[in-house]
C-alpha cells in the first residue's frame, strides 16, 4: 500500500494516489501543485520518516475545484458589559486530487 502523510497549512493529511482531499484555499485551480512538505512516505515494506520533512520526496496534486467548509459560529461574551456578539463564517477550501504526471513515473519521486 502506497501512501504519504503531507502537511498543508497547519494540518496533516494521509493520502494515496487518486485520493480527493480538501486543504486550505490554494489559488491554482486546474493546475498541478507540488506538496513538498512530506512527513512520511510508505511504499509497501519501505517506510521513510522525515525529521521533520523528507527532502527527497515530492508529491504532485491537481487542484480540481473549490468547496465551502463547514459553517463556524463564534460566540463572544463580556460579563462586565453584559454584551455578547455572534460571528458566523465559512472557510474556503480547495479540493485536490493526488495525481501522477506520467503513468510510468513513480509518484513518490526521489
């Protein structure tokens, strides 16, 4: 089983080839982006762990669209003034798919 653990923004994702995953908004729709913060790569019996990242492994993903994240509701209360405030927001996310550039090339590039 081939998979990698990548870091994008402040979050970590475990992805395999062909997986579709959401990350913080990236402004390159329809283009391929490089995920160079690879924390761990597993290829069958071989496991490579970075300290903190692997410098010789890069993962390529295609940005296939944009989606909205879940709605966040923030409530703030000041007991001295007996005042409260509610803020609502939705985070914008980019939907990525882990791809290979050429079918013959290894997606865990070394």
